[in-house]
C-alpha cells in the first residue's frame, strides 16, 4: 500500500520540510512537498493525496485553511497537523474540523512514521469498505445491511434480536469488516433509534484529547477553555456511543468509563457536580481482548461490563456475497 500512497507535506521551515520528505520517501511513499500554503492549495486542486502533513502556523495560508479545503475536496484524505505552538484548544479545534492527528514540535520521527502509516491504513480501509457501505440502505429511520451470505444473515438476525435489549455489546473482527456499520444497525433497530448515535476511534487521540472528547470540560478547566463543552458520552445520553478500537483506550480513561457504566453518571474535566447519563455502549476491537487483559493493558472489570453480548464479524474474504 505504501508504494502506491501519495503524501503531501507542507511546512514553511525548510529543514523540517526536508526531514519529513526524507523520512516519508524512505518509507516508500510518493511525496510532494512545498513550503507555501498557497502552493499547497493549488496542488490539492490538481490531484488527490492519501494523506497530508501540514504545519499549522504559516503566513498567508495556514494549516487550518489547508485542512478545510482538503476536506471539502477529498473527505477521505487524512490530514495530520504539525505545530510548534501546541495548545489543547488548538488541538481540539483541529480534531473537530476533521484532522486525523495533531503532532507537536519538536516531533519524533518514529511518531510521524506511525501516525502517517495509520492514516494511510485508514484510507485503505475506507476504500475496501466502500463496497460494504454501499450495501446499506436507509429507510424510515432504519439501517439495513444487504447480504447473501448465510453466516452474515445469521449474525444480522442475532444483532436484530439483541438490539431492543439495551445491553452493551462488544464487536470483534478484523479491520475493514464493518464493525461500525453493525453498531449502527443495532442502534437503528433498538428503542434508542430516534436518539443520537455517536462514534469515536479511541486510537486516534492522545490521552488528553480523548478525555476531552469523551467527558467534555467546564469553563476554565484549562488554559483556553473559554466555554463549557459537553463530551460525547453526555451528548449520546438517550442514544448510543460506539467506541472503536477500545483496546487503545488509556488506562486512566478505562477507569473513568467503567465508573460511567456502573454509576450512570460522569464528571466533566474541571467539574464537581456529577451529571446523569443514559448511554448504550457498543465497543469494537480487532485485537484479542483476553491477551490485553493478561498483559494488563485492558481492565477485566471493564471487559465484563462491555461484553454483555459479543458478536464476531467475519472478514470480507469469508463472505459469499
């Protein structure tokens, strides 16, 4: 995949640009680079990239403008923001606007390699999953997955049976098998169908950002927190929250999530008053959770709370569609 993946790099610092260009070419990517935000916009108009690495602060055209235009032209392209002026506020804003990741300078090249690899893999999975997404029909507020495979039909029958029970669900299976689609299927066949469905990839955020996304914050909770922000758990109250890549959730977040499930309440960052919530959690992973429990990277008590019902989704290669 890497040798066919095209990367655009934008940084007005020549040394940083050359370092990134060298590393990405060494990884086997097709690389286009520029020091100009204006030139980057022209390049985006001319061709599509799998991933874009852009500095945030640049003259005339900055990284935020590049992110906005890139997502307008190519929603599937992943944009990674790099900046020497990192703040939680700017990071949250970038992620809200569709950035894949936010890297602070001075960055470690291994971190850049890992993030770009994950971004490119996500684009690959989007493309592979496109056929499956096209098999979804929305009608009368329902979601229907069309399949001719007998095993998939049995799995969908099971999903339809558990949907009204309101219990938490754990979905397992390889990347690209459509776990989020199954989560939506369960939600739209449940008693919560008329309420909100939110999804978050636990592996796409730093620990600090993930906590802010899930639990929100009070005004003044940190520098730049000029107003209160509800987290996804609070916003999903009455509906469903899909937690993708649950095994990537940091230990501190696992403790907080467990408390939410047990007590049905949460505290925003900087808050002192518990907030009641009513959320159905559907979690997903492509890893072996038993191994994660054995090596102490995942809490067994949280596993039991999420794994009330488990569905194993077969890979596309095993489906007779």
